């Protein structure tokens, strides 16, 4: 995970993501692409069309777009200069795309061979999340072909001492083992927590056996097996992560789209915006 993409809208949350991505790149020897997407229709809507004909409107649109791109370039250079002061060894290049945000980000991922997206998002409470549309971060978790790391809070000194792998430890969980090993190498001081959420207490014994079998099968040492009781899995993971002071939550996501996504809740998407800690999600097809 060395070719890192950071989409930015210059919000505080986006800066939190950029700050964390720089630290990751410094630790892994990676490099960063800083991307700002200009939604052309939204940009044009800010232009007054009072007076003048079509040609005049088109001219003003062009002037507005040029000025917008100049301001964007200036803000991107300010962020790159910040890296030059704090982490001079981390290469950062800027990119500007025009179009719908998710489409533009996905295009850049494919064109540049991105292997990690770090995106800022607000921390949503479960009640808030139920009554709001999907965020850009959730849609990237669902659609991006590479891992996505969601960041909500400032992390000027990102130290990972507690990694929580939240799973039901079915055979599909085996797909994440290479990444768990990579994370353990990147953060050798971190403790790996293997977490299963049980919604019925009579599942506790079976859950602990499944977690231990997973760890033994892949010779994961050291680790801690944690079984947490909660009414819902998607609420239990953020709650456990908070109580355990997790520095990083790792999950597998399925990237459902369309009607399937509406009918089958994707827990990883919910956790990605609900957990206070950064959440790193992977798709099975990456392997």
C-alpha cells in the first residue's frame, strides 16, 4: 500500500486524511497523489447569468472555471508545501479532475494503479446515519477496487498499537490474512485483536472456537481473541473499538451495488463512517 490517493475538498476532514496518509507514506516509503475533483455543473451554478447572451454566459463560465482551477492549484501547492516542511522525504503530486466525484476518483484509481485510498469523513452516529444518504466515503468503500481507509479525526502522531480485525471468521476471512501480516510488519508494536460480534449469548463458545481456529490455521501470533455482545453487528464494532481504544479497525467489504445493496446491509460501509478510529476496508476480489 505505497501508491496512495488522497481525495480532498480542502475540508478539515480531508486534511485529517491527508495528514494521516503522509505519515503512512513516510513509514512505508510510499508516495501520495493529492486529488481535487471539480464538479463542473456545481461550479457553473455559482455563476450569475443575469444579462448578456449565450456567448457572454459561455465566456463568463470559462473565466470562472479558469479562476477556480487557479485557486484550486494554489491550495494544492499549499498542502504540498506543508508536506515539504513536516515530511520532506514523502513524494506528493497533485491532480485535478472535472466531473462527478466518485467517477473521477475511480478513474484516477484505475489510471494510476492506486493501491490505497485515504479519505476524510465525518463521524456519523447510527441514528444520524439511518436518515441520511450515503456519503462519498461510503460509496468509495463500496465501489473502489483497492483498499479504502476512512479518517474522521486529526492524527498528528499516528501510532498504531491496537489493530482490530472485525469479522465472522468464515472462510472468506482467510482472504485478509496477507494484509494482516503486512499491517503487523508495518506496525510491529501493535497488538492484533480478532473480534467477533455475537448478537446472541449462546453463540459465544462457538465464536471463540472459530476465532482461535482462524488464528491457529494462519499461525497469527501474538493475538487476542475478543468476543463482544451487541444487539447489532454494525453497532457493536464501533462500540468495541471505542472501549478497546483501537487505533485501526480492519474489515472485509463486499461492495454491493444497486438493489442488492439496498436489500443486504453492508456492515463495513456503516462502520467506516461510524467508528471513531480509522477504518481500513478490503474487497475479496483484490486477491
